[in-house]
């Protein structure tokens, strides 16, 4: 594991320091999800629970109780069970939760209804991520009602319920040196995967076969999973923002848009590249591509400490709108077209998002109603796009069905930024040169 036990302990300590006195925090594991009948999706632990513990098993609840004499950090986990472990795999059990995951105290998850109300009792405040999982919301209320039912015997139920997400999101937003090392490696692996896809691309290849090349590189590099469903969109499929069917054959003369990033040790990368199926951009593709690229490069330049979250986005809107006017896809005054949001016909999403354990990571984008100031340790994507709908009759035919996005992962540093995903070519010349070598 690349994140040390000491770092997990630091995170718990930092969170407990933010909590009000006499409080308790409860963090549940992610539910297991069925794919079909009795076949499950691969289990992925909830990012919050993993962030605080490194514990990846399902059916667990993490509890933090600052100041508790018998231990502040409690894990409820599945008990060890020889038969179940033969069928489904290893379990740490309560003993392992203490020995391997540093819990101060641990109990079987099956006993939680008997034990947790006792831990909540006497605490004035309960922190949990409200509204994330309605099953769990109900469970918390059941535990509290168990205490309420005993008030006449002297039990004191909590009086306040507070959202834990706010504190946790704030902690997760700022990445440590160890987290940045993992994210950098995730970026490098993902960059190699995109290079591999470019090299294997030719007319007739199926979109999902390029996805296979991407997955091959992820897994051969030690990243078992993609951080999100890979998008491979040839031609007009590149205009569908969340196209994951990946079921068409790639055509000579089209572009292909690939949006793919691996998950490494619970941290995501998120890269998009758009390149010609046959290795050579057409004049129209090149013209639109270079606007998108100029926008992306200029946006990365303003992604730095002291600037606002929205500055990179505004930069992309300005450059893309101006570019579309220059090419005749939009008509009118650039400022006016920005004010009326006319550019949204071609560029309908934002220029990026926070990146971390979740691909669209946690963290506020505004503080006190204002766009947040960028600070060192924040990681964001910069991903402008230009999409000309195949049925857009307002523009000349030659532009229709071209979809382009260029996306990199950027960490804000003390004196600027570092692009974690810079190892994939992105200029027309670099891409054409790479594709010409195979
Ligand atoms: N791959 C999802 C995104 O780019 O936001
Ligand atoms: Mn993406
Ligand atoms: Mn993204």
C-alpha cells in the first residue's frame, strides 16, 4: 500500500480535530451491487471509509469517537468465517481490524445494532454523510431511536445531527505528498494507455477494441480497474459526452475521442485525447482541434494558486468562442456570444472538476458564494471540448459530427502547476508523428 498507516492515522486525527466536542462520526462501507441475478459488480470501497482506514472490505462501519477512553477509532467488520472465506475470500475480522488496520477497538458487524447505540449514547452530536445512502440514514435513526426509547431509564440521546461530508471533503481536497505520488503514477499509466491506443488505431477496429488496449496497459501496469467507464467514440459518437457503448467500428477519415483513466490504489486519473483514426487530421478537424488545444493550454496556464476555480473555465469559453467565430461556426460579437451563452451549442460542459479518490472528486467549488481560490495541493482536470452535432444545419456540412475534447490532470503547486498526464502527445504534429511510426 502506497499510503502509510501513519498517514491514515493523521487523517483520522485531522478529522477528529475538526469535530465539535462530545461528538461521534459514523462512516459506512459502500453497499455491494448486483450486476445480474447472483453476480456482483466488483466491490469498490466507499472513498470516505477508505480514506480514513485503508479498509477495503464490504459490510463495515467506521466510527470515530474523540476522547473515548477505550479507544477513539472503532471498526465494525465481518467476522472471520471458515466456510464463507472458502467461498468468497479472506476477511480481516475484528482481530485483523485491530492488528492490520490499527483500530483501537473492533466488533462484528452483526452486533452493531446492540453496540453502536451504546457508543452514541451520551454524545451530543452525530456526524454522518446525510442523504448519501437512504438505507444507512434509516439505520442511524434506528440506533438513535433505540436510545430515545430508554430516556426514562436515564439515557441521553444526541441532540444534533451534522453533515460529516463538509469536513471530509475539505480534507480530501488537499492532497498530501504521498497522494500526489500515487496520482502521478496513475497519470503516467493512463498516459501510456492512451499512447498504446493511438498506436493500435486504424480503420475497422471496433471502439471496444481500443478500450481493450487501454485496459491492457492499465492492468499490465498494476492498475486493475478503470476509474470510470472508458469512452471510445469514433466520428459523431465523439459528440456524445458520456458515450460508453463503444460498439461501433472506427472509420477512415473520422476522429476518435478516448476518455479513459485508471484507478491506482483508490486514486483516479482522467485523460481525454482525440485523434484521427487514420493518423492524419483533415483541415476541418485540425482547425477545430487547434482551437480546443489553444483553449486547454491557456486554461492550464491560469490554473495556479491565487487564481479562482472559474478562471480556467472562463479562459476556455473565451478562446473557443473566438475560434468558432473565426471559423464561421458562430456569428456575432464574441463578448455578446459569451453573455448569451451561444457557445454552449458547441461547448456545453465545464472545463473541469476536482480529481482524487473519486473521478469527480469532493470539495466545494464556491466558498461564501464566490468561486474558490486555487491553492497548492488541489488537483483538477482541464478539459475543454468542441462538439458539432451531426444534425446541426446551421453550420456547413464539413464541420458536422466532429467531436473533440482534450483533458489533462493538473496539480496546483506553490509556484504554478504540474500536469500529471503530460506524457500523451496532444499537438497535431506530435499525434501525427506518433501514429506515423506504426
Ligand atoms: N471522464 C469523466 C470526465 O471527464 O469528467
Ligand atoms: Mn474524462
Ligand atoms: Mn474529467
